[in-house]
C-alpha cells in the first residue's frame, strides 16, 4: 500500500486524485492533505480519509491529525508519493523538498518546471522521481518508456479551448463566464483560462523541454479539438507513437501513482474510436492567440523570463476573472511586462521567486485604481 501526500487536495486535480484513491482502497492510503482557502471541503476530506497530517490556513482541530506546512508534509515520515497539485509558485518549495528527501513527486503544477526547471531536474535524478500528471506529458512519458532514444520531435496537442474559431474582434468581448466553459476538460479556473488563451500549451512546451531534455526546436504544438490524442512522439525513422484516451484526468493521475504498473479502473470510460469519429490536427494561430508565442519566446530566452511570464500571467488572469480587464488584455499585459524585464541568466531560487513576484506586481500595479468592467 502506497501512502500519499496530496498538496492541493481541494482543487480539481486533488479531488480527482482522491477519486482514484477511493477506487483502490487496498492500494492507497492518504497520509496528508493540504489546501488553501477551501477549509470546509478539506475538513470533509480529512474526516473521510483520516490522514496523519494536514495543512490549511485555519486549524481544523481534528484529533490524531497533525498540522504541518506543505514543505513539512512533503518530507514527512510515512509519505511514499507526494502529489503536487497546488497552483502557482506554491508548488515549487514542496516539490524541491520532496525530491531532496528522495520521495517521488507526481507533478501537476506547471509553474514548478516552467519557473525552475533546471533546479528541479537537478534533484530528480532517480528513475520515476518526477512523474508527470498533465495528460500531455504523461502521454509523452508513456510513449518514450520503451523507446527513449532516436526521437525526432514531440508533438503536444491543444484543444484550442472554447474560442479557437473566433475572430480577434470577437475575442475582445469574451467574458469570464464564457471562458470558464471548456469544451472537453474539467479543470480549475486558472488552467481553464490559460487553455482558452493557449498560454497553457506554451507552459507545457517549457515543461516538456525540461522533463524530457528536448530542444525547443524538437517540440511542436498542434490543435486537436477532440482532445483524445494527448501527445505524439515521432522517431528518426518516421514512425510515430501516439497516446490516446478519453479526456479524463484520472487516467494520468492513476498512472503517476501506480507506475510502472497499470490497473483497470471501472470508473473511467473506455475510448470508443468509432464513436469518436474523425480526429483532426492543425497548426495553431499565433496571431489570434499570442500567449502561446509569448510563452515559447520566454522559454527560449530562459533565465528569469519564464518566472516573470508565470507571475504576469497569473496576475492578468486574476484581473480578467475579476472583470477588471478584457480577454485580449491578458496577452497584451503579459507582453508589456516581459518587454520591461531585465533577464538574469542561471538564476538561483531566490532570483526565480523574486522575478515571479515582480511579474505579478508589475501587472497589478499597471491597473491600480482601474474599476471593474461594466
């Protein structure tokens, strides 16, 4: 039985991880749960799974359960796997702590690798130390398991989000309510908005660069609206491997927890290719969706640019959800901040965190005093 620490247990990935645990009570036990503001849901989860540790902004006062910080939980005795599903910079510290303590990390936090990929991969030296939870990276991981060499390129698929066919004029009037209705995936608010702007896919390219040791020229993005082919790997002889499955995050979560074993999960529907019909692929439109271009450029520049990208995007998405800026303002604000940044090559952890904070603050201060959109 594997004992899990789940950081971000009340979010979308955390809740689906607990659903996997419920399906396999003889395989998994919850050793720790961590959440931020959703204290009542965390209280319910603690009552159900009775972990030894918990972390939250408020004390739950549960007998037999000790309150720790996320970093302390990541290295706590009795934890076999640490699931990092916290959003933003909050996932970086616990990930580094767990890896340094020799604990495998099932990583669902994008910013950790985008901001500090070199530092994180330096600690993830053991086979299976860092297990990707994102469906695209899990797909690449699975395709590479038997053939890790002779790769020509990796192809990450993007759903395109709900607005891929809209004109620039139509995109300018998109509301937060519309943007949160993803056509195929059920995700948290931040990731859903990033999917709609295609920023999400740009961040995933940077992640893939670090996870699989690939040059940016060997990573391609294609739009695949059906969200069934999660990634493809092309080899030097022209052969292509693809990983297909229904768009259900429980599948990559489960594989990260059970690797290298595979288990049948009756709660996840089988993929029916005949019912799915045609699978289509097309090049992304960087003109209408500049966030993808901004992310790719920040990744290639390296240094502290990716950290600034993360901070600026997080702030801009928050402002959009608060109805203080429009949908098309998100890439515009991120680009302005990136243009002002003085890059630092080979940054230390403190440099990375400072750059991310500067990116957030630069966006927020740019509209200080601006009222909500009418």
